C-alpha cells in the first residue's frame, strides 16, 4: 500500500493527453511520407543514371571499379552480378537498329525520316483533303446558325432568352430552323461518306477514279448548302443532293463486291 501512491504520481507524470497523442501520430505519418518520397526520388535518379549509361554504350569498367553500371545484351547490371530492377528498357545495338529500319533516301541524296504506310496512300490523302473541307463546311454552317439565332433573337433554351431580353424570345424562327435543317442534312450525309471513303481508300482503287468520287461529293454538298441557305429555286437543291449521293452508292457497291467473299 505505501508504494501505490508514488506509482500513481509517476504514472501521472507520463500521462499524454489526447491532443498530444494525435499530434505525435500526425508527425509520425508525415515523417513516413517524407521518407517514402525521398526513397522514390532516389530510385528514379538511380534508374535515370542506368538509362544514361545504357544509351552511352560505354565499355565495361575495370575489375577494381565499384558499383558502376555496365550495359550488357538484354539488361543493365549493377555491382557484382546483380541485375538492376529499375531498368526495363533493353539496350539495342546501332547495327541492329539500322538493319530493322533502314533510313529513306530522298532524290537529293539526303536521309529523310520514314513515312507511315497510310501517308503513302495517295487515295487516302485525297480522301483526307476533301473530308477536311466538308468538316470545315459543317463548322461554318454551325456558326451561321448561331449568328442567325442571335440576330433574330429566337432561343430554344429559356435561360438564353432571359439573358438576351426576356422569355418572349423563347421561340422558334423560320430562318433559324432553315439553318438547323441544313446542318442536320450535312450530318446525315457527310458522316456516312467519312466511313465509306475511309474503307474505299483501303481497297487500292485507281487514284484518278477515287479523286473523282471525292470531288463530286464535296462539290455537291457545298452547292446543296448554298441552295439551302440562300433559298435558291427548287430543283437546285434536289439536283445537288442527288448528284452527291452517286459517289456514295458507287463506293458502297465496290466495298460490298470486295468484301462479299468474306461474309
């Protein structure tokens, strides 16, 4: 019994409050995070040194050298017979790289970078040119639709009407609807053309014939949009639409004929 009282006093001296215990735990966690971050940076530095050594292709060090990276055939070794786990990129000899990808030589005799197979296809390049023109035309029609909507003050959404004068402008306008119909007609016809033209370019057709297909469709769609927006006389828009559909039907038929044996 006499010893119980001093033991209680000693225990009270080392009693830690809840706030102090929480602070210690947060400090311990911060130290651990700092340690892990430092180890990660050191590991990345070590991997970068090994990669630089492998790219330099230096000769193997002497027997007395300590812990110097020396590039070997399929990996990088560090120290005495230990493979470095931080070097996933194998070193490739210059002779093997030249044998796998020989450099292209231009007409002037200079070395040029090899171009992808798709960019060597003249039909695909022509298709890319006309497709880009059609996509830009769709952007122009969308911009015209927005400008006409602002000028006529005909908004579909009530929040846009409130911002531009009030709910009385939450209405439809025939000019805006005409622009929207032209844009919708473009989406209904240009998107199928993008698919058909891309597949048709892979069938190795005649470049001149393919260019005629792309040119007729592009010109037909441009005339159709102009006739729609400017309200030209009745047969103009229909004739432009029908002429633009002929290349699509021709490409679709050729694709079917080429892929029929594989059905």
